[in-house]
């Protein structure tokens, strides 16, 4: 069994649809430049209210990816 070393990065995703979609958007965008993303951890959920309705969601998360070499 090999040992894994991970690096973490903090991201904030946003979506007009849902908090889940904000998470997906952040991970999908990060995966374009970061290889081997293995996990995420949501650290904060917040949003914007307009006219008494949720206008959009913001989710801050940490992603972990394995280091190469």
C-alpha cells in the first residue's frame, strides 16, 4: 500500500440553481487545471437574497488532490 500526500486549495463556487450546483461548478472548473482531485470539504454556505427569494448560492470548499512524484 502506498502512502498519499495531499495538497489542499480553497475555492468558492456560485450558482443561481443550488448549493450543490455551486460545488459542482467549482470542482469542474478546478479540474481543468488541477489533476488528481480526490475529495472536497464544504467550509461555508451563503447566498444572496433579492426580493425575498434566493438569488444565488455561494459555497466555499477545500479540495484535496494528490501530489505527483
